[in-house]
């Protein structure tokens, strides 16, 4: 049976989270009269307005794609899966972990930039609220950093065993 180390599980979980991140709402803003709203996902930012009449139709004011968030999340997920299969070469795996940290950080910066752009689309006195999709990259970043610590610990253990020989 194949032994799967804890850091591999952590990297797989981080990769899965980065695959889920673009499809979950990251930020949502509703106007004071609840007729306008802006919603951000990793795919697009959607600004809608509902007619004030009862059962009024919902009109799309602006729909802007946010492919840069999607690209960072997909590339980070692919790199995380790739690094999980490089378990024999721990030095290379640590280098990939640093690259993954930068990619996840890029996704976070993209989300922050999109939120700052979305705040201007509607009443600037009303603040939007962050949702679960906003926290997913932070969790993936934490899991990636913790798995890098475990990889470094394994590398130190292997090097100390070589010295004893």
C-alpha cells in the first residue's frame, strides 16, 4: 500500500480549495433600498437592478468578466497538484510551494482589486460584505504554507539520517 504523507493531503486540500474558489461568491453589495446589487465571483462581477414594482424584473446593468481571478486559481491548483506528485524530490517540492504561495497571493490581490472596483459601481456610502469565496484562498494559502513546513521538516530529518551513516 502507498503511504501518503500529511503534507500531500494538505496540498491536495489546498488544490481542491483553489478549484472551488472561482465558483463561490467572494463579495456581495446590496443597496439601501434592496433594489440594486453587485456580486463578485471568480468568473464575473454582476451588477443588477430590480424594478420597484411588485414582482419586477431584474435587469443586468453591468456584467464584467473577472478572468484574472479564474486564471490565478486554476494555475495555482494545477501547480499544487503537480507539486503533490514530486514527493521524492523535496527541494523541488519546496520551490514549487513558494511559487504556489505567490500564485495564491496573486489570486488574493486580484480579488481585492475587483472588490475595490465593485465598490465604485454603486452607492459608495454602502459597503459590501465579504463571503465564503473570499476566505477560501486564505485557507489554501495557510494549508500550502503548513505543508511547506512539513516538507522542510522531512528534508531536515533525511539530511540528519545521512550524517549518522
